[in-house]
C-alpha cells in the first residue's frame, strides 16, 4: 500500500494530535505545496518533540520553499547544534546561503557537505574556494599590487 497525504491523515486522525509522525505528514503537505499547513503542523509537533531532528529538517525545507532563507539558515544552525553531521542541514543551509548571495558561507557549507560524503556526485570546483583561501589570495594580490620597487 502506498502512503499518500490522504491515507496518512486518515491514519493519524484528528484525535491523535500527539502522533510522532507529524514530520512525515508535514513533509507530504510541503511536497503537495500546502506550505502554511505544513509549517503549522511541524511547529505544533516541535512544541511537543523539540529534539526531533527529522522534523527540524522538514521545517528548514518548508522555510526554504517559502523563500524565508534567513529563517532557513537559523533552523539549520539549530539542527547542526543537535546533529553536527547532518548532511541534509549542510546542503539546505548552503542552498539558502546561495539564494542570499553569500558565496563564502555557501561554499563553506557545500565543502562540509562534500567532506562528510565525498562519494556523492554533488560537487563543483567553484565550491572548493573557502573564505580562508579567498582571504589569502586577496592578501597576496594586495601585497604584490602595492609593493615598492627596491632601489
């Protein structure tokens, strides 16, 4: 039997508001495009189960789809405090920083994502530039550009 949004809603029922499958249901609502309902559902569930990392990831995805990229980054920060090795949080956070135009932070997230899962095909050379490397390159350019000729 295939699980759909409707079958899951029927199995949970209106009386069972404390069900731990709220994240799954919210994710199906998110995928169906009902972002406001999904956000309400996941927020309600997180009040009861505040340490549910899967629900926190669903919340980050919803915020990303709602184009609340700063809220998405904050949610990913919370996830990474609870699970520092969350691949999903690193990827979503990198995507949010990309939408915000913060290339250095995007590259840092994508680099961590790649380092934790090096066999994943997701990788571009442009993401390999870390803020430290960018700073060193700019510093080297600045020294060469303004050096005084020796007598």
